[in-house]
């Protein structure tokens, strides 16, 4: 019997520098929430680390960030790491990454629809609705839409209208406010799913890196396998934190010549 | 290699551990980093001592499960262990007694480890007696120290009437020592300031500030489980599996002891208190 739930894949873009338990929590919280709406069935999760071209301060090479994410997600049976974005020659706009994955997922769906006898296919029944891809993020991400030059208006529009957002609240940040303060987000608010995280867990990769520089323990904040990897490769030192110091973020440069309207229209 | 100028410390955490979470484990890591950072201490061991079922806290599931989950959680730790002595006692045991028990065990082990040197042992005992006699200042001791590790909520619970005996509080902070890891929303310094007992022994109270708020409470975890929500990455993977395999934490389990009085209140409210 075909379920009328929409198959849903969640995509998280970010530095993952390094990946933390909190990143992985986002997926768990989002899945629970989307299931509880009764409208979706979450069939997959994708962690897509940003490429080195992003130019963020303290960003260690993508190959390490990918390896660590893979180690962290070894025990997950539904979230995987994807290297496509990190392998592109230049920094890739989030919307471009989404278009790529969405295209891939649709293709998989079409192929499996033609082989509906295979029970292991994600999209088991030929009559199940088209799968959707939504961007998974924390509330701080939503607030970043306001930063001049970081996002193109058209991209934000496509992101919320065509794909959709699943946003997990973080600390005292209220994503409802970001939605309220942006006409674009407000217009497509039905496609912006806000997930409340009641446990205040401010583990951030920035804090993790700081602790590592100071030789403080990060056990139980990131998986043991990732801690081991970091020590083996001597990542996250004062030197690594100074990488890209003084360099502007790639999006700001790449999008500088584009007309930028304020989002507060 | 042991640094001869540092005191050896063992950290003891008492509590329900219902269930154990990553936050409990973080407390140990933070405390160890903090104490060793002072240059005065060398933390050699951590002990998790889950409370016995006789504590009668609402929602407290069987000690056997709680001890096993703590064991699974600390498998990957080189220095944190679980001790089931407290949980195996038929009556509820005051924290001060648990501390005393573990301190005596610690001394006994140290004694056995020393070469048969009665002079050194006698000297240690004399120093210890002198220490107990003098009440105010913290002093570096020859022998290992046992300190109670807790969150700010436990420190502040010292103020709840009939939950603790005043002489027990005095013994814990005066004779042993407290390492208090602040949880968001508490102000341990203010609380210490407002209590004469605590103020007197403030040098024995080490306040550790969590640089990252990590509010994973066992209450929240139990609530999430009741509602069929994921608790992955809040607890160690092996504990998540154990909870699932044994179907622990339901609406029913949360009602356990719902109409029963908590053991300390029962004990200290009784006319005859043996202590």
C-alpha cells in the first residue's frame, strides 16, 4: 500500500570543521520533527562539507574534514557524507549544491520506479510522490541571509520556494524572528520548518577547535574516532586557526559585482 | 610519571544516572582539566557511583540497568570507572558515607601499594589527623584525595531543608573537597558566599566553568524517549542501544515512586535519626 508521505532527503551544508555530535543531532531532531508532521518520510541525510575555496579562517583541508565526517557517521544507517561540493574547483553556492543533489535523487527515484520489485529501494513504490530535498540548518544559518553580499536574493528565493528549509533552533536564537524579518522567507513560510531543540547544547566547532588548541578534553562532544584522527594528523593548532586570516570569504568576492538588494524589502 | 609536587586526586560522582548522559561524562573531563591546570593536582581516577533503588526518586529505574549503562558508557574511558557498592546497599546511603567508604578503600590501596614502610604510613596518618583537626585551610597532603564531583544544582541542594545533614556538608567540604561544574543558569559563587559553612571551606570548593553550555539532562532524555524521539548523540552509542534493547524509560517507568517520599526526607524527618 503506497504511503502518501513524501520521501524526504535532508542536506546539510557547512564547514564541518570538525563535525560534532551537535551536527549529527540536527539530523536526528529534523527527522523526528518531519516524521511527526505526518507528511514526510525521511529517507536519507547528506553531510556536504564546503570546499577549501570557501576561504573561511581556520578551515583545514577538505580531505580531513571529509575523513572525519565519514568516521563520525560510520554508526549511522541513514546519514552519509558527500564529497561533490568539496571537489568543485571553486566555492559552490548552496543552491547549486542543492540542484545537483536534487537532480541525483530524482534520477534514482525514476530508476527505482522502473524496478519496483526491488524491496531495498528507497523509493519503493512507483506511486509514491516525488522525493524532496530540503536544506537542514541551525538558526544561525537562517540569520546569515541578512549579511550583505553573502547570499543572492534569487538564490534565497529558490532555496525556500523550490526546496525548503528545516531549521533547528539554537541557544537563544529565534528562527521565527528571522522568518518574520524577511519578506522572502515570510512569503514561503510554509516551506520553512522550524524545529525546537529544548536541550541547550552550544557545542560548536569553534569551541572544539579552541579546546583542542589548549589541550583540553573534547571527549563526549565529538566521536572518539574523530578525536583519534585529529591527534594522528595533528589538526587544529594555533597555526591552522590562522589559515585564511585576512582573506575575505569567497562568496563575498564572487557575488560582489551582483546587484544586492537588502532582504528587508 | 607522577609529579612529586602534585596531590593525587580521585573524583567521585554520586547521582541517579537515570540514565547516564554525555553531560555526566563531560563533567569528569572538565573537572580533570581544571584541577590539573592549577598545577597542584594529578587526577588519577574517576568513580561513578549510581544511587541505590532505595533512594525512591520518581522515575528511578532499577539500579542493575543504571549501573550497566554507566559501565557501557565508560568502556572507552581510560580513567573513569563505575562502582556498584552504593547501589547494592539495601538502604539509601548518605553521600558522606559513600565518600567515606571510597576514601577508606583508596587509602587501603595506597597502603598496600607502598613498600612495607610503617614509618611512612604512620606519618601519613598523623598528617591526616592534623588536617582533620585544622578546619579552615586547604593544604597539600601526602596521600591521595577524594573529592566529590557534582553540578551546581547539587551544591545548591545543600540549601534544601532536610535533604542534607549540616554535619555531613561540613565533612564533605571540610575534610574531602568539592569540584562543582557549573550548569547554565546557576551561580555557585553567590551560593557559596551566602552559606557560612561553605564560605568557611571555600578553598576546598573548586568551581569549574563550563565553556560550552551542555544541558543534556537525564530528565530531558527520559522525556524524549517517552515520546519516541531520538536521543542519539546525547548519550554514548552503546547506552542508546541498551535503552532500546531493554525498552527502558516509558510513561510507566516515570511514574515509579510517584507517591513515595524521597529517602533523605523520610530519614531526616523521622524523630529518631541514626545518621
